[in-house]
């Protein structure tokens, strides 16, 4: 006759212990991500938040360099700056928008070719050529364009031969038989200098697309253009949004291209800020212009992100 041993009763878990044992996260481990974020937060506070507060205080001051500036909460400085430099803002956003569209028109086919058509060897070569201008100073690159677009240069000669200058002169992009010191020159400089900021996000977005999606579209008898319109472009839309933002935002505040490639009638708001800070020494007006520019760009970017349907990128 066999006897069965009664099962031992389950042991109670002590109130201060955890059934996970050693796997319970310790307080130090919980704080690790915050410690890793601390250097970046400190950098933003010292070099972004503090200067922003100082600039906000400067924009509300009145006085002169000799008598000193005092915070008097003079909000009329913003309105006066906006009225005085309204056409500078119009030119800034117009030139930046045209340059962004041109960068997208030039950069998307190139990024598409790098991602899908070029071999791995040539892909690396083309990417190096795209980022190669960054190894040269921004100022030197703009001065090079000043030489390229000079009145006696080959570009002006070719455009005169093709009668392109006649057309651009009729719409106000050029002046007579010259390209330099015209809106066209400023837009060309902006397009060239900020083109890599458009190509790299586009390539990153396109390179992530699975080629099997194109094959599936072909199996469903979709034509190449339909595949691009229904598959490729919608998936690459985050890259388009990122590229346009990385191009439009710095181009709106640029002043080097307008200073070197344009004339006083093509100056942008960045030139006005530079003039107020360094020449006129009217620091409140310069600070007010900076905040107006930032607010307008922030508003346009917010509307653009909502219209594009990619708010999660923010």
C-alpha cells in the first residue's frame, strides 16, 4: 500500500520583498536617463534659454549706447520694427520659399537616384560629393558664386545667348544684362548653399523604403509614375517635410547671400538685424526683429506641419 506525501503549503512572500527578486529596478537605474540628459539640458539652458531671456529683456529696453539702456517695457519697438522692415520680411520669406522649392526639385531626383539606382560604390561617392561643400567655409562658397555670376562671366554670356535674361528681366528677377546684385543671384546662392540640407533627409527617408513594395506595385500592374505617386512619395513624406524645414528656416534668416550677391534693394531681414546690432547700435530694435522673425517662422512651421499631417515629427 502506497502512501502519498501531502504537498507543502505555499510560502508567504515577505511584505518587503518582491517576487521579481533582483530584477526590480533600483532607484539609481531609474535616474540614469536623466543623468544622461543633464549635459544636453545644461547646454540648452546656458546657450539658448539664457540668451533668449536676455534678448527678450533687450527688446523691451529704451535708451542709447552713451546713456545706457533700461527696461521700460516699451512694446512699441516691435511694431516700429515690423513697419520699418516689412519688405525685408517679405523678401526673406519669398527668397527662402523659392530656394526651398528649387532645392526640392533638384534634390529629390538626386536622392532617388542615390537610393534606388546607384550601386553601393557609387552611392558612397555621390554622398561624399553632396557633403563636400561643407568642408569649405560658407563665406568662401558665396564669394565663389559672386565670381561665377559676375557681369563678364560665362553664366551671363550663356544666358544672354539663350535670351533667358530678357525673360527674367521682365518678371523682375534680373536687371538688364546682369545677374549679380539681383534677386536671381540671391536665390541661386541660397539654393546652392542649402541644397545638402534637402538631399540628406530625402535620401535617408528613401533609403528606408523596402524595394519589395515597388515589386508588389509592379505585380499589381501599376505604372512607374503610379508607383511613385502612390507608394514612394507618401512614404518619403517625412523626409520631404524635414528637408523643407531644414532649408527654409536657415534660409529665412540668412544675410550672407543677400549681402554678397544682392544689392540694398534685395536685403533680407537678417541684414536688417545685422545693421541694427553692428552699425546703428540700436540693440532693442535688433532684438525685436529677431523675436518677430522667430515668431513668424514658428507660426508658419506649425501650420505647415499640420497641413502635411506629420505633427509627430515635432
